[in-house]
């Protein structure tokens, strides 16, 4: 029998995040039309990818310009994006690195 490994993935939501929660976070999920610039900046600084609503144009533009995250249209799309990001560590790492590099420009 093969040993199974358990991978812990942790996302944080922009409305409820404290500074110490960025350590070990898997992604930052913006769930509404707010523009949590401080949370987004901390996430990008810490190489944490973003998941933002498609209709939140400023947040979506950050993801597009920096290549640091994904956007979702509705609840089903958000679930699919979450599953994709949580299951694809290499993609998360690249998006996180893109966000950090963007801030250093």
C-alpha cells in the first residue's frame, strides 16, 4: 500500500486577514467589490497569489497587469478557481513570484 501524503493549503480572505496570517497562506481571496489595497500589497510582497471577482475592475486589473492571480465570475467559477489554485502548487508559486516581481519594478 502506498503512503498517502496530506497537503495543507490555506487561503485567507481579504476581509478577515491579520498580518500574521500571511505566513503560510496559499492565496488571498477577495470576495466582494472592496479594494483591500493593504491586504493585496502584503499578499504580493509575500508571494501569495490573488483570487478576485471579475466585476471588481481595479482588483482584476492588478491580477492582469502583474500576472499574480485569477478572477472569477460567480460562485461556481470561484469554486473552480479555488480548486485549480489549491491543487496546482507550481501555478501558485509562479503567480506569487509574478506579484512580488511586479512590486519591485
